[in-house]
C-alpha cells in the first residue's frame, strides 16, 4: 500500500513510498492532526487477522508507521471509525460472517491500556 499526498499547490499526487507493517484491506480509517489510523479489516492473505483485529497509525510528518494494540475482536469488512476528543472508536463491520453490534474504544492518551468494548 502506498500513501499519497498532494504536493504543495500542484495538481499531481506523489507517493511517499512508505510501506505499512502489514497489508490491510476493508479497514476503517480516521484522521487526527498528522496521524491517520487504520483499524480492523483483513490482512494481506485475505483471511481475518488472528486474535483481535489489526490497528495501526501512520504519521505524515515523520512518515512512519506505528503498530497499535489489536482490537478485542475482529472487525472485518469496513468498520466505521471515528475520533471524539482524544478517543478513537470502531463500530460495526463484521466478525467473519456475523455483523458486529458493539463499539471498541481506545484512549489515545493511554494507548498501552488497549481497547475496551462497549456492547450495550
């Protein structure tokens, strides 16, 4: 996967050549400042990730990838991902063949604590 950034005022796109830690498709995406978060989805062999779903962050300023804690469960096929305050949420998507009806939450001020799940 390449990340493309519009070059200053020019009407062309140029790849920065940065490669993520693993290939992901059907993921949810959210941005905050210079960071883009890629949450859930499927890995590069078209099987769901082992354990919880994948989560990574790309920083445009330093052009680097960070692997984040896995979700508590899989969220294949396009989860909705959004940021409110300094927390990121992943909702919906599928877990293999079943729709997800819970919301995962990650506090961006305490990423090491991992994701929590709200299944109300």
